């Protein structure tokens, strides 16, 4: 596989993103960061901010694929799941409208692709990602949303290369 792969870790307060360039069977981290969504605004304002930020990212990099972690919910926090669903829907829409292929991967499969263990902690995933892309201790200056987004994109590329991931 060749081209640009964007990994997204959705959130309503901040959304992590990572842009990988895949060339000659190697991944290069082109960009990473978070969309910091201002608090104190209405939900519709924040969703529009998220939509515009994602559209700008996709327009700048023109990804072949945008990858999301599959949705999961917490029984103890149903309201959070509903709000997260709004943010995720906006991000899926912006990815689809960009012309990119949209794919989803379960958290366990991402962790297994990165660390070899489907139950690895976020910190363990972050450590492997830091080594892989020579990010050193500087990765700790970024929220976990960033390393999660890098892991989503990298996990997709690894699984595509190893097992022929089914699109969808």
C-alpha cells in the first residue's frame, strides 16, 4: 500500500489525528496533533468547529484512507457515549466527503498490531509508537489522543500489509 493514511481518535473536547505517508513498505509520520475544541460553546458550535478542522486536515493532505477506532461505549457513562457519537459522526462525514476510503478497527486489533497484545495499556502503545517513529520522551508532551491516533493509522497499515484488511 502507498499513499497517505490518517488516523483519528475522536473526542468532543479534543480529537487526536496522525498523518502517515506510506512509501516503499515504510511509514513516515508527516503530522500529528489535536483539534482542541473550545469549551463553553454550544454542542452545535463545537461540532461545526470539529467538522471544519477535519475538512481542513483532509483537504491539506488528501488521504487515501482515514481510519477510526471502532466505536465502543461505557455502561457507566451513557451520555458521554451519545456526545462521542455526535463527534464521531461529524468526523466520519468529513472523511467520506473528502473522497478518502473510510475504515474502522477495533481497539484490541490496533493494540495487537502495535504491541503484539490486544490488552496493552495506552501507555504501552505510546511507548512502542515513540520508539517506532523516534519520538523519544517528546511524545509525553502530547495528549494520549495523539499517540492513539498514530496507533490507529499505524495499526491499519500493519494489518493491511500482513493480513489484507477488509475495507468498510
